[in-house]
């Protein structure tokens, strides 16, 4: 066992040997901490909050009344007028079809959306209503029929005529003779037609013929010139003289 003195001496000898080895140039491994500094560029995404003033667009809604022109509903009317195609007016020779056509064209111009299909019917069947009767029986009558009241009354009596009361004002009705309007009412006292013209039929009497025959007292008297049916028949029989080509009167035939 070595004494403390020997240990210290041994350690001193070992240290000297180590120093001697270094002095003789033998390589030695020395552990040394080395710190290396290097500049490195680093890209880093940075979130930055920035306050920005923004102008806000405000939309204001306002109700505005706008007039929109709407095309009128088309209305088609079938309109028959009593007469015969190709017939002309007696005063100026103008065809009735051209005369009525001009009136209807003007009406259509003043009433956009109304189309009137008109035709002249009736008289080509000998003055009867056979053509109209056939159309009624077939379920295809005209919308409007223009004719004398005595020829269309039977349609009203059969309930085939529409009332026109709603289309007439009191002023419209007051413009006509109430006695004439009474002839144009149905069983419910509703108007189904309006008169055209004066609505009267006038008799023209050859007074000279009655004077020459000495029958002037059978004629209507002034100022009213009222004449009953019996009075007319009496005068007619008295003046009638077929042997001398004198006939009392002539009526439109082949009609009611």
C-alpha cells in the first residue's frame, strides 16, 4: 500500500511524463467546443391587422307607379246586314257593301282591338229570313243582325235575342219614342233592339184618284189624319178597280 507521499510523488512523475510527451511533438486529441455563426435569410408570413375606412353603398327601394300600355284584347264580331250582295243605293249607285264597309272601317279605327266581319244576307232568299233561320238552326247565328223589327221579332219571342238594357242610359232611351221602343221588348219588358231612323212607315195617297172617283170623304182628315184599319179597308175596296188598272195598294210580299 502506497503512502500519501508515494501517491503524490507518483502523480508528479505522471504529470512530468505527460508534459515531456507533449514537448516531444506527439499528436494529442483535444476536445474543444466550436461555435459557428452563419447569416440565414428566413421568410416568415406575418399577419398584420390594418384598419381601413370603406364607403358602404346603400340601395334604396322606392315604389313607383309606371303606366304600362297593354295591348287591348281582340274582339271579333260577326255582323249581318239584311240585303243582297251586289245591290246598290238608289240615290248614288254606291254598293251597299262598300257603304257599310266604310262605316265599319271607321268604327274599327276608333275602337282598336275590334274586328267586325260583316256580310249582307237575307234578301237573296226572296226577302225572307231563310238564310238567318238556317244559321240559327245550325247554332251559328251572327252576333249582331241589322234588319227590320218585324223580321227579327220571332227571334226575340223564341228567347234568342240578348237584352241591351245594360248598354243604354236613360238619356239614350229618352231619345226614342216610347211607343216604338215598346215594339222592341221581350216578354220581360227588356229591350233587345234599338230603332234605326224614325221608326215609322208612311202611306202616300193619290188624292187625285180619290177625288176623280168621288171618294175623297173616305180619306183621313186633317190635322191628325188618323186612319183605322177598318177605315183603310173601306177606302181600299171602294177605289180598287182592276178592270181599269186601278189597284188600291201594293205591299212588300214574301215576308211576315
